[in-house]
């Protein structure tokens, strides 16, 4: 094993590398936790699972998001010029995946997944009570929507639980693999991998237990 070091610095392993598909670099660069984006337009509401977003500015608080035009939420957000970015923790991992695997065109996701909508104070889209935090957003820059489906939102109101300080958030790594992060034993940050197959097995096991007679 080769190592690299500078004077006075610890020895660090040098990693051998090979060519990597450029179309898959998101598996290594996915920037932040998965969020649930809620939207509303007229009498319709929806929730979508989103894994790509980026903080663009602190003051004002700007967040950039890519929302595919194929998503039902795309038109709701484009027309209403608002949304709520909700931060789920690991307790919602299975729900997050299931929301991402169905369409709001034929599913009332709030009802179907037993989520509690709360009214926002600044926008018409609902907050999700079961999420650790909710950020009410207004669309402030749509110049890149037509070309890249890239929305720039300003967070105009933020709501967050006071505990835990470090929630176990969910991160998508591609290929149906998720990583849970947060505070581990001894107060040290840790993570582990959870796959879609793991989530499916857990759901199947719960369903069997629910069907068993008492």
C-alpha cells in the first residue's frame, strides 16, 4: 500500500484509480440529503422525492434544484412559483423511496403515505409534519428552467425540530443505494448503506406481520 505525506503530516493512503463513466459521477458527487418537495397549484397538491439540490447563497438564502419536466411537480411549481423543501430523517426512508416510485398524476401522495400536511405561513404549498425540517420557498430565478430544468428558490421561512441536533438524513448514491448519516455511537458521525432491496424486504416483513392473527 502506497502512502503520501508531507513534513509533519500523517501518512495518507494513495488510491489507485481507473476510468469512471462520466454519466455516473453523481454517485460520488451527490451533494446533500434527499428531500421531499411539496407543491400546490389551485386545488392540487403533490410531493416529489429529490436528491439533487445545492445551496447557492446564505443571505438571501438561495437554493438551486433540478426538477425534471417529466415530474408532475414541475408544472405545479412553475405555475405557483413556490414550494416547500422538507427534510426527512431515517424513519421516513421507506416512504421517501415509495414516493419517488409513483406519480402524483394518479396518486394523492399525502393521503396514500399517511403524511400530515401543515399550512405554510409564506407559501401555499403544505409543510410535512413528519419531516425534521421544512423550508418555505419562492421561485426567484427561472432563467435556467427552460434549458436545464434548474429552479432557483429563496427560502423565505424555515421550520426545524429542536432535537435531535444531528438527524439521520438519507442520501442517494445511485443504483438504488442509499446512505444514512448522522450521529453514531460515542458522538462520532457515521454512515451505512441501505439499498432499495433492503427497504422492500422491510416493507414485506411488516406487511406479513400485519396480516398475522393476534
